[in-house]
C-alpha cells in the first residue's frame, strides 16, 4: 500500500475468535515491502487459566501502541529505552493467528484502523496508581510517599471489609478523597463475593452485589463510578453471562489485571481496562520484580518515551521485606514513585484520566 505515517498513532483491531480452545497467540506486523524490515506486536497469548482478554465468539477491540512493540527485524530496531527507530514509511501490514498444533482456530478480522494514540493528549504518557482491597497500609505507608510527589491514587474498596481489622475506616477514606484528591472506587460489596470471584456466582448474584456496592458508595459520599474485578476475573458467570456486561450497567469503567499490552486513552474496551499487578521487591516469592518498571526500556521508560496509559495495581504495603506476591515494601513502592516522578510522567486517578475523553 502507499507508505503511511504511524507517528503518534495506534492501531485498532476489531476481531472475533469463534472458539479459543486451540488458540495459542495473536500478532500484528507493520513493515516495508515483503517485510524485509518490520515491527511486531504479540498482543495476545492465550491462557488455559484465568481471564483472557480474547474469549470465544465475541467481538473484541485491541489497541496497539508503540510502547507495546515486542520485536524489530531487518533495519528496524528498538532503543534501550524502548523507542522504535522509525514510525513512518510502512507499506505492509499483516495479522496472524497461531494455533496450538492440536486443532483449528477460526478468526474473523473485521477492521484494521489507525487512530491518534495517548501521546497526542499526554506526550509523556500517564500513570494511574491503583490499590485493591481497602488495606489500611495504603493510608499508613503508601499515601505519605505519594503525597511527597503530589500524587493521588484510586482505591478499589470491598464495602464489608471497611472498618474491620487491617482495613481502612470510612473516616480515612473520606480524608483521602476530600483532602488529598484520592478516588474511592468499588471492588465488591460482600467479602464472600470478592473471595469467591464473580465468575463463580450467578448473574443475579453478581448484579445484586454490584447494585449494593453502588448504593454503598453513594450513601457514603464516595463519588467514583469506577470498579475493579475481584481477582481480575470478568469472564462469564456460572450461568453464562459475561461479568463485564453486567459491570457496564453499574460502572463507567472496570479494571482487570491483564497486562499483555498497556492501556490507551481512549480505552479499547473500558470494562476490560488493562493493568500491571504483582509488583514486589520480595525475594523468592511470586510477583513481578521492580526491574520490570525501572530498568532501561522498562514500563516507565516506554510510557514516557512513547506515550500510553500505564495502570498499576497494588494491594498491601509492608514496612519490611514482603512475604507474598501481593505485597510491596514501603521502600520498594517509593522507588517506583521516584521513578515516575524522575521521568516527568503525570499521575491521574482513573476517573481523572477518563474525564479527558468522556
């Protein structure tokens, strides 16, 4: 095709996989004639466990940004800080679906579109710092570190946990919201629904928990209309209704913990927001090392150099060494906050970020 310029652009794909049983991976390529030079995005690797962004028989929207390129070939390259050597002059594109060598996969590609990317609004990208589960350690250990940089976060709360041992009180939540600009969002109403995961409940039970959660937020003057799925699970309920479809009836956005690609503004699918979770400085435990964020070419460099919406999901802070993958020490958390500030990346709550586009 005639050469096109993808500078400050992202690629939007609309596709459907009829049955994901034998799906292994989806990828997209842009390059020059016969792909003698190309960049690739390996944007979905299917998992047999947990929620997948791509599920059977439904149309999904994918946004591919320069921060997400996974490979360069030929004369093309990716710098140490994650910047592509060129972003213009592309004449060839290719969409690829790979099976698992055990059966066929049928994929329907409806559209390949080019849109302005996040960098057109936020040249240095933007970070949202979010927390799940209402742990009191966010008030005691995270908020002081963030306040030193002028950062505010989004807390996704379990209503029944609030005010109990180890969890935030309503007074603390209102103080964070009203005095420090934090967003108090929803994570579940009942502790039992959170622990079970919505995908294990019926659609009626999920809808009821969503409704009670919204009523609780409103009654307590907590103004957010945003939500995070317990355990990141938005696949179908036990009676076959997609959880994200129910979430859309109650909340403006819903955040997952899928991080195959970073999020964009505007989001491809607002009720499947992507986020990176499990950052920890613990040793010998599950989770992602801080180097994933802080090393050259890591998530923060790519955000600042290419522009994207990087949503981080934390759970519990601890004063000393973490003992679980859902924990990060206050010192480790401070290193991430320092890294964001040093790169000049703006920090917005989820609601603030979305307000630029709604």
